[in-house]
């Protein structure tokens, strides 16, 4: 099923002109964008070595996927000429370059860099050999990118051959017209997980994006074992000014955030306590007026009831805060 899903994605964006002579020239001009390479789950050293030995022995049998575009779609390239950017097969490409092994390419077309990112996420999620952390990260990225795009893919200028890539597993009318279904709910159904899982995945992805790239890759490859809840907690915080380099720094940032939150909570409880004490004093004063001659008892009783109501509300708030 995963393979069929993956092939379906590729078929939508494949360029028809795949002539051999053209490909031989393209192979010499393939670019690797670090921004896109980050979407490829890393291999452990043993896994990379096994892939390398397999390619040396049997050749690179699976074609690399290359996005044929122009520099206007990738401003950082500093050129407007035709450009060929690798979007799948980064490990195979590195091995083939190292050992001068020939490889095949399939050219693909997308209207924007954002659409390429969507494709790469779905393409990786269609594979079967992903670790749970990698799956969680990719699902989280998918959710975050859709939220950024307000749950909609731009279809501007996608006519004829440009009508290449649609949201797989989702009805487009559902995205535009069905306001009741959230992005998390729809993706949960698509990936057969709960809505809460998708949101936890998003927090995990946000946390990983705040880490130093090498640290992040070590976590995703399984080289370093980090409590997932720590990374999710980081994802819920305001973005850190500098990438977090290691586990010690990660734990320190989380602890500082928790200490700050605890101090804020204590301060709020202190203010609420002061307010409750003030209401008690007011209530005692009002009760004492009941014994005063020539006092409007109806008015005093109304004030006592109102003050007691406020005190009860404040006490309930304090009790809820302590329970949390």
C-alpha cells in the first residue's frame, strides 16, 4: 500500500521528456539543497554502509528524483536559469558520486518550493522503513506546513501539465468547504492516528526544528536517545534564540522554562491569595455591621451575599490552581 501511494505521488509530477542524452547532461548539474535534504530521514552508519555495499555490488537500480525548475522558484540560488534539484535519493547520490557509479534520474515538475516540500514529506511517509521518531517528525511537519498554508495548496497557474500534485488522501472540497474538520482531524484519518497524536507530532517537529542540525539528525537516526516528551515540551515554548546543541542544553532550557512558569504561577497564586484575604476582611466588616443600630439591614445583607459570592469564586480558583 505504501509503495502504491508513493508511485501515485510520483506519477502526478513526472516530466514526460526523459531522453537519455538530456539526462547525461543533467546528472552533471544536480544540486543538493540543505533545506530539502533535511526532509530525508538519516541513516545510521551501519545502514549507510549496507546501502553503499549494495550499490557497489549491484549498481544504483532506483532512479533519483530531480526537480527541474528555475532560479525564480528558489531565490537563494542567485540564478534564473534552469536548475536541477535533488528531491529523493540523497544517500544514493552521495554514494554514486563517491564511487563514480552511474545512476538514473527521473525529472519532476512542481510549481513552487513549498509544493516540493509537501511531496517530499508524503514520499517519505510512503516508505516502510521509517523509525517511529521519523514518522512522528514527518507527520508533524506535514501538519505545520498545512497550517502555515491555511490548510490549502495553492493551485495558481496549474493548468494542463502544471496540474501536477494534489493533496493525497484528502478531498479538496473538504479543505476549502468543510470548516468543521480540522487539519489535525483530517491528517489523523489520513495516517490512521488520532487528532491528538498529530498535534503531539507537531510539537515534536517544532522542538526538533530548534535543535542544531547535527543534534537533530542524531535523534532522528536513533544514534542518540532523547525522551520524546522533552522535545515536545521544547516545541511548545517560544523559539530559542540559538540552536540547541546537545542533551544537556536541551534539559537546561526546559528546566529554565519550567522554573519560570512555576514562578509565574506562584506570583499569580500570591495575588489571588491577597485578593481572597481582602474579601475576607470586607466580609467580616459587613457582618459586624449587622449589630449596628440604624443600619439598612437589607442593603448590608445584599453586600454580604455579594462579597461571599466573590470570595467563594476566588477560593474555587485557588483550589483549582493548586490541583493543577
